[in-house]
C-alpha cells in the first residue's frame, strides 16, 4: 500500500513553534506535498519536496528524508489564523497527478 | 487569470438518485483530478483526466464515473447515491508542472438523505 501517516490532532500556543510529522512508504515515491485546509474551504498548497533537505518559505518550512520515508512541516511564530488542518500528500511513480493524502493533522492554536 | 470553478457548490439528494458535478480548470490546464473528502476517510483520489482520457483511477465503485470535454471541463457522475456518498468533492486543476502545480477548486458539498 501507500499509507501516509500523520498525527490526528495537535495544539500549540500563539507565538510558539510546532512540527507536524508525516511518514510514508518509500517504494515508488516521487514527491511530498503539504497543504493547509481551513474548515469548510479547499486545501491550499504550502510546499513541495522532492529532494532531501529543508525548504524554507517564510514562517513555514518543510523537510524531507527520502531514505527514511519521513517529512515534517515546521510552523514558526504561530498565529491564531494558523489553526487549520494540515495535509501531507505523496506522489508515487506512475501516478501522474494522483496524490495520496494522509488523514490530516488538525492544529489548534490558542492564546 | 480565473481559478478553478466547481458547480454546484452545494447539493442535496436522496438515496438512489444520481448526481453530476462540474469542474472548469484554470485556462490552459489540460488535466483535472477529482477527490472525495469525508471526515472519516480524508481526501481520497477518484480519477484523473488528461486531454479527454482517463489516465488514472482510484479505488471507488463503478457508480463513480467521469469524463472530460475538449475544452478541458470535466464532469463526474455518481449513480444510485448512498448515504456514505455525502462528502466534499474537490476538483484539482493540474498545470504542466504536474502535481506541484495542482490547484484545488472550492468543492461541491453533497448531502445524501
């Protein structure tokens, strides 16, 4: 299978840093995506990693280790508006534009 | 440029009925992917169309079907609706860069009673 695993829920404090982990099966792996989804809205693209290492984009960073089948999304200087679900998704060879999504991590940021 | 549009945005049907949902991708995009999102299962891939051909298919029963027209607009159809088909149906418009240029539409929320 092509299971994508991530924690169901996380809570954090405004201004803090939070790391959301994601693991996937490495066979045929072609790239890892992170999306943000606010309640009742469509997912919006945050990041894409295909090579090992850290990609930084403002307050958000995403890391990938292909050999370990592991990624994380790092959110710094948390704001209340960051309360949302964060979806990890992987692309596998032969999948064209077929993304396999994890169940999502619901992040609650409190004052 | 205009984004991905999906119609209708909300829909209520009863068991046994059939439904057709529409998606217009971003101008110039030739590939459209469809996903179903439910609280229990998360986002699940339904199928993907490229230049009017189904290129990939997820693990859904034959009641779920789709098609794509020459102008890249896509429709998906669900026949003999079941209560479990209640979900948010998302269409994604895929650019030439592949999934990393995938943009989701606002979705159609379907409620089956």
